[in-house]
C-alpha cells in the first residue's frame, strides 16, 4: 500500500524541481532582451514580442506547477515523506511565476511603446508628394 502512495509524491517532486530549473535559467528575459524607446524619436528599440511571449508561457507554466506542488498532500504511511519539500518547491515556483509575469508585462509595455513611436514616425504614402522640379528660368 505504501508503494502506491509514496511513488506519486516522488514523481511530483521531481517534476516540480524540473519546472523550477527552467524558469530559473531563463527568468525575466524581457528585462534584459527588450529595449523600449528612449525618446519620442528613438527608432532603435525592440519591436518583437518574442521575449514577452516566452515570459508569459514560463509564467503560466511556473504558476501551474507551483499550485500543483503547493497543494501536495502528506503521506502518513510512507518511508520518506517529501510532501513538505514539494510544497516548498511549489512556493518557489509561484514566486518565479510572479517574476515571469512581471517580466512579460514589462516587455509588453516596452514593445507597445516602441511600435507606437515607430508608427508615429512613419509617413503614410498618401501624404508623400514629389519633390519640386527645377525648371530653368523660374529661379
């Protein structure tokens, strides 16, 4: 009976620890990979949403894994009860999920600002006029 009760917490703990490793290694890439416009004329900024999307996916994964780990129940008939370690890892994952969500929000705001500045600086084709021709005698 204990074998069937003890193995799932061990597998859960391993999966939670693996879920902790991924966000820790890639945490908050929007904080360092996304550059917003420094002024209203700055065109050198990040227009890609790749980093905020990656942060959003990692946030959702970390939060889901954290909730699963934090809600682990104790095993009273087990040789080694690791449910407290799994709950601790779940709490760490929830914290990392919050960090990733903050990074995704930050990156999304910076990308939106960059796109807005670039859209404002572009001249629509309907407003373009040909340059005046230089005709002799009109000067």
